């Protein structure tokens, strides 16, 4: 019994030897209080937040998809009108030069080349410049209309003029021009028919302005959404 009593007194002396500051709680109590003060993350909050985040991401992707679709439709529409202008100019100059051979070859090139040149020029001069923040609304509309005029009227007219002019010289369908006045001769020969190109010129200018305004409006909405 005396041995057990001495062992108990030694244990009590060891516990009392550990210094504890005034008003300071033990480490286990501090950790318990700290864990109690942390905000609890309930499973219900996580389940509610996840569908909201997924819905926001889905709406953002849907908006970007619609924006890209509208931009592509604008370029494709302007390129398609340029292709129709190429077909019209080819028909006019073939009738002026009285050319009846190589119809498929000339019509294929006058349909594809204006379309491709319009799409590529619009992308580099309008779309890329707009999303890099280098042009204003007025410049966007101006560039769009200039692309419509240059790639939809001037380029197809020059291409059809040169192609059918060479065919006319090759097959002698019209009298050959005098030396030194080739270009003037061809222009005088086609001046009456070339006046018809004023109609597609007006349409291409109007289409370019409308597509430029629409494209800039889409760009402003994208910036506001971000």
C-alpha cells in the first residue's frame, strides 16, 4: 500500500510540474475551439453551387457559338454576293467580246476567286483588326464597305475583263485594237454594258455597311459580357 501511495504522489507531482500560463487553455482545447469557429461547408451548398457554375459556363459557350456563327454568316454572305457579281461581270464581258468558248473555266474562276478574296480580306482587315481593338465603329463600317466594293466589284470586273479579252484576242471574236490603245479600245467596246455594274456596286456597298454595323454590335456585346 505504501508503494502504491508513493507512485500516485509521483504522478501528481509530474502533472503539477508542467507550467500553464494564467488564463491559457491547453492545446487540445485550443484546437477544438479553432475547429468549431471554422465555417462549415455543407453538402447542400456544394450541390447548389455546382449546377449554377455549369449553367453559367454553358450560357457563355452558347453565346460565343452564336457570335461566331453570326460572324461567319456575315463573311459568307458578303462573299456570296461577290460571287454573284463575278458571274454577272463574266456574262457582261463575254457578251461584249462575243466569246463563246471556255465558259465553264471562266465562270468557275469568276465565282470562286471573288468569294475567297472577300472572305480572306474581311477576316484580316475587319475581324482581326476589330478584336485586337485597333479600329473604331466608323473604321469597321468603312473597311467592310471597301472590302465589298473592292472584292465584289472591282476585282471581278478586272478579272473578267482580262480573261475574256485574252479569249477574244485568241479566237478573233472582235476586231483587234490598234497598237498603243488596247485598253482604251476595250473600254470603249464595253462602256455601255459596264454601266450595268452600277447596280451591284450599290448593293455591295449597302451590304458592306450593314455587315460592318452588325459585326461591331456583336463585338460590343462581347466586350460588355466579359
